[in-house]
C-alpha cells in the first residue's frame, strides 16, 4: 500500500515513491545482523555457563572457566568505578538493546 503525500503546487495528492536500499546499506544491515546474532549466542552461552556452575558447582570439566567468578568480577569492577561504571553499563545496554 502506498502512502499519499500532498503535492506542493496544485494541492492534490500523489503516491510516495519508496527508495530501494543501496548495496552498501544491505551489506551493513547484513553484517549488523550477524553481529547481533553472535552477541545473542554469546549471551546465551554465558547464561548456560552460569546455570551449569550453579547446578554442578565450580568444577565443570568441559568449561574450564569460572564464568560466575568472571561475571562477579566484571560487575564489581564496574561498580567500583562509580559513575563511570554506571555510564559504561548504560552505553553497553543501549548498544545491545538497539535492534
């Protein structure tokens, strides 16, 4: 369905022409989509690691990392920075939630 926009000269209406996206815009959108998908996969893996550590304890042989400890260290580091930490969290949240 085309939107009708007013014409400047004769007071009538004409159909608005939709501009097709350029190749560069399509490529940028595609790359941003991949980045968002990879970010979601990374967050899902972190959440899975946290759940596995809560269920099985700190020693999970196939992980080899202390994910809960890393998350706690990151949060305490950002919290100890005061306002700068809060701004950093706000910026990261803004980047992530901008879909």
